[in-house]
C-alpha cells in the first residue's frame, strides 16, 4: 500500500481519469475501474454494487466469480453491502463472516476471503451503490486505505450518474397530492402557514477529478476568504441586541470558519487529485461518517454548524451561491431544510419567513435558539418531509404541537386558521375573561364549549376556559391520514382527547365524511356528484358502511371506559337513522360487555339537526335522545338551498334572516319543552351578535370555534337575557327590514359587547 492517503488516492484517480475520458460503454469502464483499484490496493477482490430497483446488484468485480455479476443482488439493509448502503456507513472487518450482518452468497465464491472493507457510493446524499475490497488474509484496513476508497467512491458516483446506471430519483414514494399530516418534534412554539420553499437544492458536484491541482487550491483559498468575510459580517450585523446566547453561537460559528484543521483536510483532498468542490464534499462526507460513530448529542449538534459552513463553502466554490434566502422570498415561506445552521437562518428575510421545518433539529441546536429569538416557529425531526412536499405546496406548521400539514384540504385549512386566530387573540382577549363564567347580567348561565377535531385542539380548552368540547369532528383524523385509521389509532386519539379534557365533557360526533370531506382511500365516494353535500355522506354513509361505524363505536366505547361517553350522529334526516345508529352502538356495548371489557360509566346519545326534515319529526325524536345539537352550517345551506362552499352565495343569505331564526326558535322551543338540552354548534354561534340573537330565541348552550370563546363570554356577561328574549319575540312576529341592523342597534343601546 502506498504511504499516504493522498498518494494512494492520486494513483487511482489518475487511472480513473483516463478510464473516464475513454470512449466505451459504462459497463466496460466499471470493469476497468475494479481492476484498477484492485491493483492499486493490492487487493484480491474489488467489487461495485449498484442500486437498481431497490436492490444492490453486483455490477462489476475483480476477483469474485464472473457468473455472479448481475446475478447477485442484496436488498437494502441485507448483508454487509446492504447495511453499508442503508446506513451510509463504512465497514472495515478483518473477518467478514463473523459480522452479524454477513450473508453468504455461494455464486460469488467469496468464501476464500476473510477481510472486507466497503464504503457507500453516494449521490445527492442518497446511497446509489457500494464499493468494496476483500483480501484472503484476515486484517483490518488502514485509515489511508479507507480514505482512498472513499475518494474513489466519490469519483465513481460521477461516472455512474453520467452513465445513468442507477435509478434516478428515490422520491418515487412521495406524495400523491392529497393532504399529509406529519408529526415531529416541537422546537419553537407558534403557528404559521405558507408555501414550501427548500432552503437549497444541494449543490451536486459534477466534476470530481482535477485537471490542475494548483488551480483547485487557489479556488478553495478564495472561497475560504469569501466565506469568512460573510460570517464576520453576519456576526457584526446580527440584530439580536448585544448579549445573549445567539451571540455566543455566532462566535462558535466563526471559530469553525477559521478552523485550520478543516482547511488542511480539504487541502489534502485536493492533493489526492480532487477538484475543489469534490474536496469540500469529501471532507464533509468523512466528518459525517465519523460523527455517526460518536454517540454524543452535543458533538452532533456542533456537527450541524460545520455542515452549514461546509455547504456554504461548497456553494461559494461552485459559484452556485444562492440559497432560497439569496434568491429572495416572494411569499410567506415555510422553509424546509435537512438542517440549518444559525447563520443560514439569519440570512432570511424575517418578514417573509413564517416557519421552519427541519428533517433533523433538536431543542438545543443553535438554529433552534436563534429561531426562538426571531419568533419563528420550528418543527423538527420530520425525516420524511422532503418526500412528502413539493416546492410551492401549502404547508401549515403548528409549533405548539409539533405537527405539520402539507397540502391541507379546505376544511383543514379553515380549522387551522381558526386555531391560529385563537392564538393571536388569546392573550389580549382571553386573559381577561378566561376564568370568569359566561353568566348574563340577569344571572343566566350560558354553556360555552368549543369545536375541535384534532388531538391538539384539546389544548384550546385550557386556553379559552371553555366548558368542554361540544363537537369533536372525528373525521378530521381520517382527513389527515393517508390511509384509513384503524380502530387502535382512533381509540388512542379519543382517549387522548378525553384525558386532556379532564372533567369537562367531550361530545364526539361520528364520522361526517363525504361532501367537501372526501377521502381518497375510501371507495364509493362520488367526488363528481353534482351536490355532494346532499349526497351519500355522514350518517348515510356510516349506516351503509356499518363496518366503519362499528370500528368507530368500539374505539369510542373502549376509549371512554370508566367515563361518560357522549356521542352524536351527523345529518340525521329521519328518526329511524338515529335509531339504527344508536342500535349499532348498543350492539357494540354488548360486544364489549361479552368480551369482559371495561365499559363507559354512562352513554349519552344525541342527534345533530342539520337537515330541515328532522324538525318535523321532533316529537318522535326528542324522547329518544339525551341531547340535540343544531349544526347551523349545514342547516342553513339546506334551508336556503344554497351550497355552503359556493363563494358566490357566501353572503347572499344572512344567518340573522327571520326564516332561519323562526326555524331555530321552533326547534329550540320543542327541545326546551321536552327538557332535552339543545346546543348550537355551527359557525353562526361563534359570532357574538348571532349568539345574542340565539340566546334571544331560548338557546343557552353553544359549541363554537375556540377563538370566539372570549368574545362570546364577554357578550353574555354584558347581556340581559330577559330583555333580549322579549325583544326577539317581537322581532320574529313582525320582522324588520334589516334584522342585523335592528339587532346591532339594540345591542349598542343596551351596551352589549358584540364587537
Ligand atoms: C354544521 O353543519 O353546522 C356542523 C357543525 O357540522 P360541519 O360544519 O362539520 O358540517
Ligand atoms: Mg354539518
């Protein structure tokens, strides 16, 4: 073996350069390459495996049996070769067969060889193959030999990519365009939304073998100078006051930029015959590989800083200086990166940078500390994010819960907006009323609950001081999932919601799928239906697909064991549908009892009144329900025959129209007369003026968007219930021209807080 890594690698690289410059097909070049490496390293075997159709195929070999070429295949993670590719690690073994991952392939004839060394061949950070050598004599390889192999693997990746020998993108499993919800690590709190922007498409090193080593050295010196200048400027311009953690961070960062060891290693790589770009990359790969071996989280974090700098150097030296920060953000941005260094984050325009998603990231990483100082929410450890998102996709980031929704449906986006609005208003508005009851001036207690749909919504109970969750939209879990959630995961969610609600009641609504809430994985839903919201949806679908409903019933029953289970059915159009759904639940109770499972301490059943026909049947329905819930979103669209999703009709009919109010009064009166609690849970009730009118009609229970709890409580506390009831009575008998204006004037006159 030659004396130094540089000399050893240079010898091979010179040969490789000649091979690559020659005419001829890729296979014959690879055959030459293995011979060349075997000879230079005096090894009996040198083999190249390439990733094709997710398997590592023996592509060229010196020393193994010829008939194994294109025959021997190993899956990712299988055998020594598979584990090198899967984990991106280096193996250096004196006795290959005693390694736990070793698998024997008789066609190769490798039983004669004892020692084994292999390195991954990497392209754009993805493994595309493995280069390995074997010797008959059992020995460990010297560091210089391993380094030479790594250098050669790097050059090979260029040859392999140019010849298109491996499958192109490994992103085949990514998105199919539906919404995707991912859970990561909460790094910096806050909520934000925007378009996905990739921090930087990685610089792909195109040329690895240098023509003129001195010229490459000059290029890298110049790049170092420029990078150091940039870091110095950044440290000077950092706007975070004068003292504090972030300043120390930039200092550490500067220390790395001036680190002599780092520049020396890059120089050595250039000595071995690499171009400046390849040398920077080579050292980066080496450091990465070493860090993988070290199990020290602190060191790993410092490694991110070094990666940040290394990327910066690579961009400068290759002339591809632009990150997304330099190209200028044009819109609200959710920045996506494998990792970011603090300096890279500081490069961004803070007015447009709304959130950051990291594939890696940790609580104590510098970038997290800096982001916190900047007030930018960060979610980390989303390893699959780059496979789930395309540049430009809409992304919702919830740093409070560590979750991210990519390409949200309208329903999800609306719910997110509502939670975001809640966050914005919460401090100012809710602090004042949170702990105060929603009791009117004349002593009437109004129950104010919240609508929710995801586990994280349960936190709004605490934030708002609401009385419970009056509508838990169970279909949200289905909407954010790529596949049908099983009973287990439903149960887990319901239990979590009940746990976080504590003593406060939660009303679960069974699945309301269909309409504008289509599920890609559920067949039979007709997206093309002319009137999907009047189609096969909600309870209609659940009763027809009873297996789905059974699973949900069982999940709810088990989640609520020992507690009160409150459940309601959406879109009940005729009482028999309610009866059938209830029967299905009761049968599941029998099932749970027969199986010796713990049961809920009590079950309350309710129906949602959203379809006008049900109002005609209340005398039949009310004796059978524990409560009634009026969904004004659907109800009003059906009353007016006006699609709730059509923007052209959005403002055409008023929630305060006498038709709606008279209709609601009938229902509320009937429920009150039957002593059945009735709750209003559509968006209407979340507006203080409308809520005031509803109280005037006799309603005393609401379930509303969390952001509206504060304003609603404030309204109730300033209201005289008797007075508004008397007034509404008159107004419904002789409706004014403009009900909204009349009620607004009344509220102002009576100092009711409706703002
Ligand atoms: C409603 O229709 O008013 C309701 C609360 O249900 P959703 O908005 O989920 O259809
Ligand atoms: Mg509805």
